[in-house]
C-alpha cells in the first residue's frame, strides 16, 4: 500500500511517499526556519505564503525521489489539524486536488497522531504502549491499547515543553528555534542552578511548566540587574535537567501503572539529547524508543504512516469537504 503524506501545519512544507506504513520512499521537507528567524518566531501570514510558494515543488520532488506515479498511490493522508489555519489550508487543498484528480481516497490526520506514528518507521508498535508527546504546542502522556486508539492520561496545564524551551532560549539571547540551541549549550554546562521541578510529586499525569519558565526568566533578569556574570551553558543545563526530571519521572510512573509493553517519545523535543539519555537510563523495564532525529520534527512521512493505520482501522475516507482545523481532538482522529 502506497501512501502520499502531506504536512503543512506550521513552518515546514513537506510531502512524502511511504510503503505499508513503514518504508519511507521519499520525505521532502522545505523548512522556513531561516525566514522566521528574523522575527524570533513563526509569523503565520508569512508561513501561509511560503507554503503556497513551495507546495507544488515539494509534491514534484517527493514523487520524483520515490520514483512513483500518482496512479500508483493508494491513499493520500494530509494533516487536518491542529496548527495554523492558513498553513493547514494549503496542504489540505493541495491534497484534495490530487485526490480528486486521480480518484485516490483521502484522509485527514491529527498532527499528534503523526508524531506518535513516526516511531513505527523504525520499531513496530506493540500494545499497550505509552507515548510521551513533547512538541512546540503539546505535552501529554497518551496510552494506546491498539492502533489508532488514543487515551490521554494527562497533559500540560499551561505551556508546552517546546514552547518553554523556545522562551528560555529567547531570554538567553539564543536564536529561534531555541530548543536545539538550549540542548547544545546544556551539554557544555553544569546543572548548578537549583530550578523547580513543577508537579513532579503530583499523583496525576498532568504537567505545568510556566512556573519553571518564570523562575528561570526572573533569575536571569535579577542577575542582569545586579551585573552578575551569566553562564548561559549552566542556565541551559540546569533548565534541561529540571524539565527532563519531570518528564522522565511521570513517564516512568505511568508506564508502570498501566503495565505497558513499550514507551515511545514523540514530537520535536524527542530530538533532545538530554531527554533521550535520561529516559533510556531511567526506564529499563520496557523498551524506550525515539524516532530518528529527522522524523522528530515536522515531516510528512509521519503523516503518511499515521494515515495508513487510520485508514486500515476505520476504512473511512474523507469527502472533498475536508477542511483544516486549528483545534482538533486527538481522540476524534480515530
Ligand atoms: O514537533 P515540532 O516540530 O512542531 C510542533 O508540532 O510543535 O516541535 C517543535 C518544537 C520547538 O519548540 C523546538 O524548539 C523543539 O521542538 N525542539 C527541541 C529540540 N529540537 C526541536 N527542543 C529541545 N531540544 C531539541 N533538541
Ligand atoms: Zn509537530
């Protein structure tokens, strides 16, 4: 089964061809990071325009690299939401045009289902499994008892992990997107600053990161006022140590409570080296898997994989009224 995936929910225009929800034949990603960097974050209006400019080229390249024709494609999977509505609409409309033109079934995929299913490319999913989803917009623990069954065990009450990383980086004067920068600098520093670990001992599986973020920002501000030396590497190492302590402890507890067979990490922050190390060292009673770095941040291969399993499970294709949706519930993706 050949699935064409399309992703345009934020600032990456991506198209991919995947065989049987597993083998990636092509995964073309056109990133807009350089353009948004000048503004210190994604500018939605600019993102939409860049998707329009790039989408046809990315479709062409993905088909060429996979060495397939549209007539060979069995399914088109496109990110339906959540995300920036202007960005989503470009991918959804392009996918609809191809689906209609060639009579190919079309499915709208939840972006987070895509991040979770990125793990299936290198490791077969075994159920029940626990997914820690950590991206720019999401932080949640999701239990799956079977393919395309998502049960949210807990989530952030305020900031997402990636969002906290990006804000801290900005205050420390590091370029956008801050997550990878903080990760790199953390490796050079020591976790000598005593930052809070919010909700680490709470009995539920919810998270909160705005208090930690404010603590780091306030300390930085006070040190600047007092003309004290700021060691950016140590700030990064201490922040990363605190945030990964919380993520790993809650994931460990949930994995035991729900007796899962495997733990997977999903989303852009799954690329974080500190998180990868601490997770693998702490959770040893079941396998812990991360997607390959290139499938951690936004890409269309993960959407093609998720779309394949969604279609196999539901046998339901969308009609041509499929629309982008800036807010979408993960459980409704099934
Ligand atoms: O999943 P993603 O590409 O987009 C969303 O769906 O949000 O995640 C992007 C987020 C950004 O906040 C970025 O700073 C963060 O993932 N990120 C990282 C790392 N690489 C990307 N955060 C921490 N460490 C990293 N190595
Ligand atoms: Zn994402």
